[in-house]
């Protein structure tokens, strides 16, 4: 199937009326001016749920903390599927104030469950239309996109006299039996976007047939989307189905890894933010969402991801990505992915759960 360019993202997100891996908690200090609601110097507190990578969060938050010294930000971080399940479990008694950097498909599921409060952050007009909800006020706003990539340990494959796989089709060749690791889509956003991408690329029947063949070459399904790239980096398994950023980080760290974006095109999702519906909406929560799409954090997102929600003449393509990263993304419908999420995960679990890593 053909890869797509600009219209793909628009088709995906606009169709939906568009209503990346339990949790580690870190406390970090930030602020926000709360419109004079508190005395000068008074402290405030918000809880932020995120699936952003551990090694990204503190760097991203630097500009927030510098500008907002009086807000304590409680970060609850885990893989996308775990964060999504946690939010759904807390539906009747929400803990989070804000969701930051979590799959748009997950936010669509939350919105279908009436869990998101509409809020259009300051600066939303600078976000490209295909990266934000079409409702007014918006129920979610994207910051960047991430996509399926393979981390391939070239040294290990060379020892075995094997070529580097370049496509999904290559991964099911018998010579790679027992050499591939992939994230479990029930816990990992990367796992889900990969499985959903195959469904929308091939159609359901052909995708499940393909995944049956791929399963014969899988050694283990990991809980997080990062872990397959890390395992490939150490040589524990030669091939990790992961995502672009993490595979590139392994290569930058000195691992003998080749970063492969599959020739058929990559499954993908949008890292996005939203306001959780609660009896009391804190002004600090809205202000955090204002900050999260402002210029400084966007620059930081761009250090790691090639496709940004904010259109800017100063944006760059980080080292390791293709020259035209949008053309690498397959055509898909995120709203359809969200609607079918439960059925997809149930079918995947029934077929392949036996190889999932045990916690």
C-alpha cells in the first residue's frame, strides 16, 4: 500500500471529529500564575499522567519549572496502555488533573467515556489542524507524532550471516525465528500503533494472518515500547520492533544498531494532551496545558521527534529520521483505531498473550 503525505494526517484526525510505554511517580516543582487566586508565593499542586519517555520528562519540564516555581507537579508515568487503564479505572474518582504526551487514540477512548473536559489552550491556533480535536473547545491537542521502527543489531546479525530486515515482509522470514521482540499492545502504545497500523495497512483478515506468522519469530512481547530497542541494543535479541526515537537513542548511545523504518510504511499515533473532567478544575491544570504547546517545550519535543504539531520554519528533522518523515507514515484513521481498540486488544491477547513477559 502506498505511503502518504500531507492528506494522511488530515484524513485521519478530521474524520474523527477527533473528539508514542503500575506507574512511577515523581514530584517536580513548577508554577503557573493562577490569575491572582492565591497569595504571592503560595504553593499549588497538580497531578499529571504521562506516557512520555522517562529520559524526556525532566528536560521538557525545565522551562516550566523556571517560569513556575510555586506549583508542585506530581508526575505519574507509565506505558500508554497502563496509563489508559489507570485513567479508565479512576473514571468515577479521577486523580489526574492533566494528561500529557499520551496517545491520541487513548484520549479518544477517554473522550468516548465522557472523561475529558473541553479546553482550548492558549496558542492552539498555532497547532496544525490535523493535530488537534475539531470540537470547540478542543478535547485534546497534539504535540508530536511517533512511529513504528525496527532497532536491528547489525553485529549480531553479521555473526549469523543474516541481512538486516527492511520491511514487515522481511520479519516473517524463517531465518529470524526466535530473534525478534515486540511490545505488547495491551500495555504499550507503540505495540498498539504497530498492530493497528498493520490492520489499517492490510485489512483485518490479512493483518491477523501476518501477525500469526510474525508470532512464530517472536521470542517475547515486552510491556514497554522502549524495551525491544534496548534489548536489540545490548544484543539480547537482534531485532526489536520499537519506535523511531528509542531506536535512534540506542544508536546514538553507541550500540551497533541500524534504525529501520519499514518500507511498507510505519504505524503511528500522536502524543497529545488533555484536561480531565473533575468536579473542580484547577486553573493550574489549564495553565499547564497552555505551557505544554508553547514555543519552549515545542523546541524540546523537536529534539526527539521529527513530526511536530506546531508548524514552524525553525523546526528541524533530528538525526536518524528520514528526510521526509511524514511520507513514512501509513494512511490510517485514529478514530477507527480508538473505536476498535478493545476488540483489537482482546483478539491479540487471545492469540499471542502466552509469549508476553511476566512481571
